[in-house]
């Protein structure tokens, strides 16, 4: 899996990230995995055409001292559709910016 990883985060930083994602992301059925919507203006042509599959999201997984953001877009409606796949360059850049802005907003240094 292609992903963006931030590690060596202290315990208080991880608590702030967890609280932030609880407020701003979509909770999954697993405690430490969240879904973050990708903005509609970044969707590719197939993803736009698949309105029934929206929202398109990327996963954020929290570990003991790390955060992993997957560079794979999926639908929360189903697992087998052509609109799901690895991120385009602009989608990947959005994910990296999301991570950096979250860390800056929460005052977390690594």
C-alpha cells in the first residue's frame, strides 16, 4: 500500500490527533481507523461519474506513536468498483497537505 507515514509522535500528540479525527473525520468500525473525505474538485472523471459511490475517502490509521495516511481512495458504499484506486498526484498532494496542516494545527513536532 502506498502511504504517508508520520512517526515518533509522543503520547500527548497521539491523544490530540485521535481527538481531532473524532471531530473532523468519519469513524470506521475499527477504533483507530478514520475516513477522510477527498474534496469533490479533486475527484477524477470516473469518481465524479460514480455519484452513488460517493463520498470517496482515504484512510487514516493511528498506531502507538505513528499516523499512516493511505494514498488510496475508496468508497464507503462498496469494495468492488472501478472508481476506487491509488491516488492521482493532486490527490496525494492533498493527503500530504492534510497531514501537515493537522500536525501544525495541533502543535505536534516530530
